[in-house]
C-alpha cells in the first residue's frame, strides 16, 4: 500500500529530465538519508496518535494545539490543488496519446482549450465520485498496482533488449555519467525529488492494525526502500538506454512515459502496442485517482476543521451529505491555478510549470511531519508509543531536524522556475505566478478564521454584505485582467503591474467598506 503512494513511473521521467543520469545517485542518497528516516518517523507518529486515526492534522493538533492543527489541514488540502490540476492535465494528455497514438495534441490544442478540458474534467469527476465513491477507490488501487506492473515490465524488457544486442543511447556510460552536478540548479530540483518520494503518511492509520507493529513496521519500510530503490535506480538507467541524457526532448516531463513505451515497443517490433496499453492504464488510474482526490481532500478539510475556524458557508452539506460549497471552492481554486498558467507560451510550459509548482508546495507541507516528530521527541515521556524510531532522543531529534531543514531548503529553492531560460520573460512570469499561487493557496487558510468570526457576529448570517461581495468580485476581475496583461509583458512591466494590482486591490477594499459596522447593516 505504501509503495503505491510513494513512487510511480512518471516520477522517474520528471526527475530524469531535471538531472539526467545523475538522478541515479540522487535517488540512492535520498533513499538512505531521507526516505527511510521519513517513513520510520511516520511510523512513530502514527503509533503515538493511533486513537485519532494517525492523520497528519491530528499529529500537529496533538502536539501544538487546535489552530496549527487546522492550518495543517488547510495547507495539506491546498497542496492537493496543484496536484489535482496536474492529474487532470495528465488525463487530457493521456487521452490524446490513447486516441492519436502520438503527442500531436500539444501541437494542435491551444492553451485555452487545454484549460477548458481540464476544468471540465474536474466537474465530471466530482459528479462521478459523488455516485461511485467506493468503487473508484477500489479501481484506483487496482490502477496503482497495474502502473507498478507496467514499470517493472519496462525495466525487465529494457534489460532483455540489451541482452539481445540493443545499444545504450546515453554515451559515454560510466561512473561520471551518474554523478550529478551539485550546483544551484541541483538545489532547485530537490523539491521535485521529495515530491516524488513523499506520501508515506497516508498509510499511517494502518500501522496499528499490524499484528506486531514494533517489529513488522520497520521490516515493511525496509521492503518499501528495496522496492523504491529497484524502481528508481533501474528505471532511471532504463530511461538512459532509450534517451540520450545529454540531449533530452523538451517535452519529456509531459510525454516521456509514452515515448519510453513507444521506443520499447519498437525495440521488440511490437509497434505502438505497449504504448497504447500504458496510455489506457495511465488514463484509467489517473481518472479514478482524481475522483477520489477531489472528494477525499475536500471532505478531509471540511470534517477535520471545526466550526471555530471554517466558515459555515463552506461546511454546508446537501441532502446526500456532500460538502457542495467545498467542492466549488476546490474547483474554483483549481481553475484559478490553471488561469495563472494559461498565458505561458505553450501547453508543454503549462504542464511543466504545474509539475514544478507541486515540487514547491508538496515538500512545504511535508515539513509539518518533521515538525510534529520533533515535538514528540522533545517530550517523549508525554507521547508514549508502541513503536519508537531511534530510542535515543538526541539522535532522533538530530535526524528530525536534518529532514526538516533539507525539506525547507528544497521548498525555498524550488520557487525558482525550471525548464525555461533563466532571466527570460517566461522565467520572470513563472517566478511571479509561483509566489501568487503560494500566497493565494496558503493565505486563504490564514484568513478563514477571520471570515468565520465575521460570520458569527453578523446579524444576516453572512460574513460579508452584498456591497462587500461586489468589492471581492471587482478585485478578482482586476487580478484576472492584470494577469492577462502580465502574460504578454516584459519582466520589468510584470513587477510594476504586480505592485499596481496590490494598490488597486487595497483601494477597492477601502471603497467597498470592510468595517465591522458593515456586519450589522441590512443588505
């Protein structure tokens, strides 16, 4: 179960484009110095808070209070927004390959249509998930196993091809080839490595259900490390067999998995058969995963944060018990993220930017895990558990701080745009929208308690009057129009425009009135 949540074939192609064959060394370093400690820390946290289900939110709430528990739930949910957008994008790309048998979709579909079909995908799968929840959870698990099977098949068939006289595309292939260049660019790619390998916290609730957690859980994590090592090391080497690591296609992150199975099929004279099998496996798996994610993440946010911090309007449920306004918020923010990227030069740039945004936000949220672990080891007598990772508290704390610091560094450096020329107008635009996306996704969580307090004090049952809602909509319209302008501007104009938008937003807030007395004014 843990393996399916931690790594997949697409994770290999993403990081292979970032680091080439040097990513093999990075995978080994990350496995021993990050993934194994991270997984074992999750084991102890899950054991300490087993009565609360072992979720990340309950870990932080149990160590640092209600507000940080709520904020953890919000940031964990916010981190899922770029992920579900990226998943929806991948479904559109996968359907293109499954239908056309090639990557012509990126050359024939405009950015606007790409965004449109992505948003339609959200709507369709929220509708489907509300009616077929449990069957799709089952199908997503089956799809994950099938994806793992395709990955293992790729590795085995690659070595079989080499045994039959196949040649390696990456030349020269030696020790120096697999050693990465440790520079500033390397630091900017760490976030995507961590993004590829996190997710072990999702299996925490099952730790206490093992027969002997104290002895069996470490063995399970060692098995996870062995499986991950096999996939990442040999999978990356296999990619180096079919792709010249020194001259990689620009669209490898978006289409690399399909190119790989297409090349493998040609090697065995099977045409596009393997590629079609992989494409439909990918679509099948991602579709079920998206439906589950859209529902599960929204429900987690709404149900795991009390009325003290979450506005009533978002906690509202329909007759079937579905948080309809929470769904609307999820779709709205997903559309907002797509809007930020729609003005990038191409469909491939949108895909890469969204993927790299995950490499910023996802590691940032992972910091909460190490924060909670440090808190329980600072007072280990207060937090007893059946399973303990490193009995010596000082050593355990040093490992916890190591993981927290490296994750924080990866998050900060990940903000720098990748896959585009440094200093170009596209680079500056991506840098700006990286900050905008982070501020909006995380900032909304910070202001929700304030909105809730306004709602409670209001005599109308609403946090804002109609006049104030008009101000909010006007501000959003200004931001959208400004974003359209930014998309085609030079770097200097981009920065000036952001400053201008900030001033305009502040003026609109004042004009439309945000005083407490507005709360008791009749609409």
